[in-house]
């Protein structure tokens, strides 16, 4: 799942390792605890597989300095640019390759057990815009079916434990049941909206 998250984020733009870690934390809640100790080995594996490319930030071509019409302003802009370049030297900027694009599509389309795994489902949903409509709808419907089964089990547990659980344990189980009901209603809305969409392929990156 970490490789899928990395490739999905790099489809949007090239990122430094630190920026990539920050984006994982901001965009993908389940991956908010990813450390550099797991991120960089994953990047190394993807780079070795030809799915990711990395270049030194200092080797990137410098952006042109805009003309300000003022000699003082242009000198200041040049100095700021030179300072930024020195500060970023040695950092790698990661980007996705054609092989990475293919691998991302394969990982995203793989059914696996995404419906049973909350983290896997949330991750795939974050990049669902890259799926064809039929695959996207299928993913949502499988998730809903799993939650319906989960809800039935939770309700049975609440009934079975009513006489032996204290008020706090019962309240916790009821809270879990309510959360599952809420998620099913949320999925119903997503599925209804998906069915209203005109049939078309997944957006091109």
C-alpha cells in the first residue's frame, strides 16, 4: 500500500522526500505515521524497479529570473535564487516514470481485500479518479457489501452481550455500530452519484 500511495502522489507532481512524507500525512490519514525509515527504502525499491526516477535538486535547471526593470530588484532576485539552490543541493526530487504509471494502475485496479481493509480502501478511494467508472463503482459496491456484513455481526454482538456487558462496553459497541451505519449511508451517496455520471474513461494524468 505504501508503494501505491507514493506513486499516486508522484502522479500529481515531483516531490522531495520530505515533501512526499508531509503529503502522505496530510492527504492519507492511515499513512500519517510513515517514517523516513520506511519511506526511503520504499522509494529505493521503486527506483530499482524503474518505477521512480530521482535527480539531485541542485542538478535541476534553474528557473529563469523574471525581469523587474530594476537593477537592484534583479540582483536581489538572483541572490535569492542562488541561496535557494545552495540550500537544496544534495536533496533528491522524485518523479514517476512510464513504468511507474503502469505499476500504479495495476496496484490501484487490483481487487485484493480492499473492501475488508479500512486503510486499503481509504487509500484506493483517494486515487479513485484514476479508475475507469465501472471499476470505481465495483470498488464502492464491494466495500458496501463488506460493511453490511460487518454491521450484521456488530448488531449480533450487541444483542448477545447485552446481559453481560456493562454500560460503557455496551456504549462502545453501539458507537461502532452507528459508525458503520454512517459509513454505509455515505457509500450509498457515493454509489448513487457514481451511477449518475456519464460513462467515460478514467481521467488522463
